[in-house]
């Protein structure tokens, strides 16, 4: 549950939803270029989140910190 309440995840979710909302609104208003930009930003927000998590995990491994696996 802590992964879902982290600042990185919440910011990623907000960026994803904002970009998705922008692309939906642009499609409704018939602005295809803006809609495509919104879709690209949606994908980029997920990719940036994954890169940040990978960076944090790699830094933890370098320091010798054991990474806890989250079990549901």
C-alpha cells in the first residue's frame, strides 16, 4: 500500500489523468494534434515513473539496502 501512496506514484497518476483528460477534451473539440500530444504525455508519465523507480532501486542496491517486496 505504501507504493500507492508515494509522492512519485501520486504525481504520475495526476499527470496521467491530466494528460488523458486533455486528449479526451481535444478529441471532443476536434483538435487532433492536441489529442495526440495528450496521449504521448500520458505514456511519458508512466515511463518517467518507471525510470524513477528503477533509479531508486538501483541506488538502494548500490548502498546495500535490502528492497522489500510488497505482497498483497
